[in-house]
C-alpha cells in the first residue's frame, strides 16, 4: 500500500462495466433482506480496500454506482442545485479514491466514511471557514484492523440504519433535518433517542485496542 | 497528549451538530480538541457519523449526469498519487493537533493579552459571530466577570477550576447555557489553561476579577 506507482497508469480508461446486469445478479429471494444487505455492506468494505490497496478501478466503479447517486441526493437535500451537487459529488468520489488509505473499517463503515467526506465538502462549499478535525490516532502496521471487527461494525451500522427507519416519523424527520444542515446547533435537542449503544461500544473497544497496541 | 480521566463530556446536541457540520467554527474547534483527548466522545462522534452514513445510505437516489463516472476518473487522473500521510498527527506538548493548528504552535506560541487580575487571554481567529479564546488563569483566581449570550463551552487543558456546579480538570468540558450563572475559580497551584467558545463575542466587564475568597453563592 505504501509503495509508489507510476502516475496515472491505472486510470487511462474506465473499465468496461455493465452496472444493470451486475446489480440484478444479487440473488433476490435467496437470502433474507437483512443478510443480503449485510453481504452488500461487507462487499463495499472489500471494494474500498481494493481501491486503497490496489487502486482497483473496477471496485471504484462499483462504489461509484452505488454511492454517487446517494451523495448527490444528500447534497441536493442540503440545498445544492442539481448541477452544483453533481460537481461536488464527483469531487467527493475523487476524494474517496485519493484518501482511501485513511479508511479504517473498525471505526466507520463505507457509507459512514463517504458521509463524512460529503459533509466536509458541503461545509467547504457553503461556508468558507475552516473545520477543526480531531487529532489522528496513531496508526501503523500493528494497528491493522481485524476483518471480524470490520464485519461487526458494518453489521452494527446496518442495524442502526434499520432502527433509524423504524423511528416515529416526526423524530426521524428531525434527525434527517439536522444532518441535511437545516437545524442550528441550538435547535438540535440533546435527547435524540438514537439507539447508538452497540455501535458506540464497538467503536470504543476498537479505540481501546488501538491505544493498547500503541503503548 | 496522554488520555486523562475525563468526567465531563460533550452533550449529544453538540456532537450531532459537529457530525452534521452545522456547528459554528469556534465550537468545532473546542469539540475537535476535546475529542482528541477523549476516546469516549470520539466513539460517540463516530457513532453520530454512522447516523449520517445511514441517512445517506437510506436516502432516495438522484440521477447522475451522463458521463459522471468518466468525469470523476478524469478528475482522479489529474492529480498525482500521494503516499499516505496523517492529516492531523499528534505531537508532544500541551495542545492537541486541532488547537495547535489554530495557534500556530504549542503553548509557547500563544500571544497572550492581559485582561486583568493576572488573567490573560488569546482570541483565536474564526469566522462568524461565535468566538473562541484561550484563557490563562493563575491558581486561586476567578475568571473575570464576563457577559455571554447563548452557550459557553469551556475545555480545560491544564490545571483545574471549580464553579458552583462541579470541578473541571484537564480534558473536562463544561457546557453552560445563558441561564447558568457561574463563577469559575482556578484551583490553587499551576495556571489553569482553558479553551472557551461562546455564541456571541465575549466581553470582560471590568479589569478587576473577583478573587476566590469573594465568591457569592447565587
């Protein structure tokens, strides 16, 4: 992952790709919806790792076809025009490629990580101010994530999404508005009732392990 | 900085605001600095980011322009591949990376200005109405009487202070709304260094801060 490669060699032409055929190849009905979604999420992690480790264009194209339309919708719901959202989406997805080496599946699922990139892009475009980011945690070869942890976090994120979908309409809308940037910090109620218990504990555990490995 | 025993944390509303990207710049700095010191709040921050991820995942899709992927690949090809680097690396010293970036160095790079009673401050440059400053309060001295509207967020970096509600030591953050009348007093001993953000410009009313002995119970 650290070795350099000749500039631009893997990027001359987009690979041939048939998204529609591929998308239909998910075995609908063969597994339950939950299992299918979990499998898909785990797949996104694998694809992002392929981009990170091998600059894999095919994997990138798959991530793009799933996430770019969602990122664009997110930016439009945050107030961007369609053409501006398109431009920003392309930049967000290019950032995903460039910063793939910073992805850590024990702290964020792929959708979470893409959200943070899109959010930062939105801050850049709407506001000109800087955004302070927390200090990086130490990382190195010792801290390479366990695949089991990555899978578990991906599943937690999946469950969080389901829990969010089943919240009472009013509460869910309020949370969405907060994330689309429609609420100021003083309008966000402290008590959100978001079911974060499991996911928080798992991330906390990953941080503890990382700290432990570094001392 | 090493992890400390932190007893006072950020609330959910601040972490959601940070995660959603809607906090004023001054508050972002205090949140990012606290999260750098506090794994508990870092885990909560990542959890709130996961909520954002779930919202993006669950949203309806927008139609992309034709040739969107090709345009993105062209964008990627335009930039040279760079070796992985940490973006906000830790360094030895008192200030976590985000604060060091704003100050332009560690504690010895701060340009202090006296506000009276031995208390010094350094206002950090941020956009918008909200303001953020470093405060240095000698042991035993009270923070000068200051008026603020809205929320005040105070993170202790060194030493400790007490007010009517509790004790706040290094790493702790106090969230005070405008309804709260409090008189923070630095504990005897080393200078108390704090990072404080307020919703509106903060003005010290007088040059004579109240001293520890004269705290009124309000």
